[in-house]
C-alpha cells in the first residue's frame, strides 16, 4: 500500500507506505522499503492520500442482535411517529405469514413520542388483528399493541416487575410502553429467535461492520436476554464452517436474579466456557442500571421531574452493592473481566466500589471496563486510573440532540448535565480509553462517533451548542481509543497497531481528516478494509 497518511499508536507516522506478506505487516516506511519487503509480484494498493489506520475494534456492540433486527421491521430510519407507524403497517402487509402472526422489530426513537412513551392505540390503528412488539432504539423499552398485551396476559392488575415499569392509563391499564424488565412480560410469549436467524444475523453484521473498517468487536451480551437465545452457538457454528472472519470476544450476561450465594456457581460455569470456538468469553456483562430517559438510570440524587408512575426517585440499580462486592472479586480472581453498563452517577460509583474490593494482583490480570458513563460524579473521575478501569466510550451520544433536550436534561438539571460523558477529564487524569458503538442502538460507523468525540456536536450540526466542549478529545486520541485502545481492551495484542510483525488488519479512509476542519470529520468514509492481509471490503 502506498501514498497514504499512516496513523498508529496515537500519532501520524512519517512512513508513506506499508507492505503486507502472509497476513502480517512486513514493513512500514517508504514505498521502496515496502516494495522490497512485499516481494516480487505483490499487488499495489494506492491509498490516494487517504488516512491508513489499524482496523477499528468496537468495544461494545450487539452485532448479532443488529443483524437479526435488520431483517425484521427496522424503524431506525424513522424521523417521525408517522414514519414509524407507516413502516410497521408496510412491514405487516409485506409479511403476512410470520410465526404466530407476530410483527417484531425495533429502532424507534423515544424523542418521536410525547414523553418518550408511545401508546398501544397508535399500533392498534395500523395493525389491529396481529400482535406487534417493537423494541426502542436503546433497547431499554418496548412498544406493544393491544393484541400483544392480551396474549401476554398483561392488564391493569399486572404488577410492575422489580426491574421495570409498565406505563399505564389513568385506569391502570397498560398504555403500550414497557420499560426495562417489563419488556419480558411480552417478550416471553414472542416466538423464539431461531439458531438460523442468529447465524444469519451475525453474517449480516459482519459484512456491515467490515464495510465500515471494523475488524474486531466485543459482543456486549451473550446469553438469554430480551427474548434472544444464547448467541454463542451461532458464532461456534460459523467459526466451524469458516464463515466467521472477524476477531470477536463476548461478555456473558449476568442474570438479574443472581444472588450472593449463587456467585461461585456462576463464575465456575463461565470459566468452563470461556474459550468457546469463534467467541472468547472472558468477560461478564453486569448491567448496573437502566437509562436516564425513562428514569431507570441510577442517580445519587432524585430526578428533578417526578414520575407520575410512582417509580423510584433515584432510578433503578439492578444489583445490590453486596452482590457486586461478591461477584466482581470472584470474577477477577478467576481471570474474568467485568464489563459494566453504567449510565447514572450512582451506578458508576457502585461499579467502582465493587472493583475496589478486588485484590490488586487480581485486578491487574484482567481488563475491567465501564461502558456508557453518561453521568459521572467528578469525585469518581480519578478512580478509573487508580483502579485500572478502562473507559468504554459510546462517544456518538455526547452531544445535544432532540432526545437530550426533550427528555434527559429536564430530568437531570444543569449541574448533572455538566457531568455528562466526561471523556476529556478522564483522559486528562490518565484513564485508559476504548470506544464502541452499541449498535443497533446507534450507528457502528466509527467516524461518526469520532466526530462527536472531537466536536461534542452531532455529525453535521454546526448550530447547537457543544455538550460540554471542555470534554472534547483531540482527533488523535479519539482514533487511538477506537483502534489500539479497543484492541488492548479486548485482548487482541497482535492487532491494533501498524507495526512490522503485527497482524495485517487495517483500513483506508477516503481522506485525511487531520488536514481538514474538525467539523468535517463526519464526512470521512471507509474505502477499504484489510483483515489478516486480505481485502475484505473495497478494492
């Protein structure tokens, strides 16, 4: 490869070419050095002045779920409530013979509906005679019609589960939106996702992610969750068939019903399956809380706007501190890392408190990480470095957009709003950084997330105020997080850097964003992807 601008290890390299031989990077330097290392007859790829980086590694993605949902009623492109309803009607009309007649899908945005809570009557108007169950974009809530609620036996006398909430009409009847664990009330009667669907979903996701330059990823939930089966067998089948090309790890879901006296058995079972084919499972996924928009993120202080539902004023913590304090040390002692979902400041504190209980020697053997980190108490910022906890950023969310202004900020208030996504502060204090997308919650295109990390504005937005501009990251640091930082976190020590001897996983962008305006970073597109020395996208 020649005539590119090479980026690796957090900096632009003086080299202008690299050579690949037998799946490895053979040389990084001048074109003459690269040609000599590649050997006679080697094909030449002209990077045409574009930026050459290591392959991106997505440190938090639901690849299988995203692939499966792309084949269902996909609402991710809906810009209005009407768009959602039209898409649902069209899907139902085009798919009359789904199992049990169910219309399944997801991707609707909470900001499209008043209060973020669409009602069953809207669905009844477009699909009155078949059950409809569609998950929202963040996968922390779902929308069901009357037929689906009836089949599930969910009515006015159905109590809220301990880990969720049913939105209700004035008479107590379910209005159609189900939050968090309440989704399972309907999800348990939905036709199961088949093994064939999971395998097809992984293959769909693989092609999509490779097209974006993502050569490695971390499945953020492996195990039975939200109506999905354990997806590890799908990865094993694809690996055995030679169809799985990317480098993949996964985090085994910690069930919310786990009790302290069940920790040892859970850890032993996880340890026994950690090296499954196609999917290394050396991490446990601990969802500490929910999300701010539906008041289930765990906060130290109450939400500013009270909930008419009578729910907890400080959100939900799905595990008690005693369980976390028992589980995390046991995991780390067994060589298993903890991958925490932590949105609210109380959830962040709880996770860090649990890591603090781990013996330093055990902590040093694993890569514990906290994902999302929407609200972080400033007093917790230095604890990431002190405890060796990696910051797993979903940077695309760190901006002012419709959901933020309409749903989140009124609940948090001005002080906590300033504590959102403090990536700059965490980096300045010396914390390790990695980055991921949480797709299908949001786009897996790394350049869009990098853009927001740098600008603290949505891609293409030059009008809205930046969300805490002082928390922006330099372009080089954001790219470092999404490449070498994420590879380190996932344990792929052989990739993530453009160095001789490393695995030849790399991608070529269509431009050099370092030479353009920061507000144009989002215009960057991946042009070519190389995995193990083979071109897997572009040409």
